């Protein structure tokens, strides 16, 4: 799943507009025209398609966190990650949407996907921890499907 797919699915699941995507990115200090957002949301092969970078998708997720949870106490925007793993996407969505383990389990249940609490917590561990586990594409995809189904 590409970053463009992730953005497209998130936009649909959270029921936000192109303008709101641009505003979320702007909260992190990077102005983004709405036309660029439209280019990111186009399908591969369509005229005007642009690939969204990991750091820009990270800025969008950080902007969601700022919008829903507020800015950092010192007011500084977070530095975007150069590489954005599926684990990081899941972590940032968990923070932005203020989800607890039970909420996450309910979202996965909406997608008819079974994940244990131990497996779920392994995705949120620090890389290098003995119980850390990489979040597979399928898990993130099912999470986004469940999020869409839950908000429908």
C-alpha cells in the first residue's frame, strides 16, 4: 500500500476534505496548496498524479494530532520522520484519535479481523524491544477498513 493509498483511505475514513488535509499539514509549519492534495489523491496513471513522501504523510498525521489533541506544551511542531513505517502510522492514528486497546480491538472487529492484545501491543513497542513486531500491510489495511466501517 503506497502513502497515497494510506492518505486516500484516511481521508475517506475520517470524512475530511482536501482543504482539511492541507490545513492539517499547515499546522506542522508546511504550507500545502489544496491542488497538491488533489494530486496526491489521484490514482496512479491519472494525469497530475503526485507521489506523497513519507515526511509529508508524517506531517499530515502530526497535523491531525495537533488538531485533535492540541499543540505541544512548548508550541513547537514535531519534526517529520524521514521514513514512516506502518507501526508509526498506527501509533500516530492511535494518538490522534485517542484510542485505547479496547477501541483498537473494536475497529479491527469492524473489519472482521482478529488481533490479540499481545500482538497489538507489539506494534506499539519501540523498535529493538524484544517484543517489537513490524506491522504488516494487511494489519494497517484492515485497521483503515475498520475505521471506515466504524465511522459509516
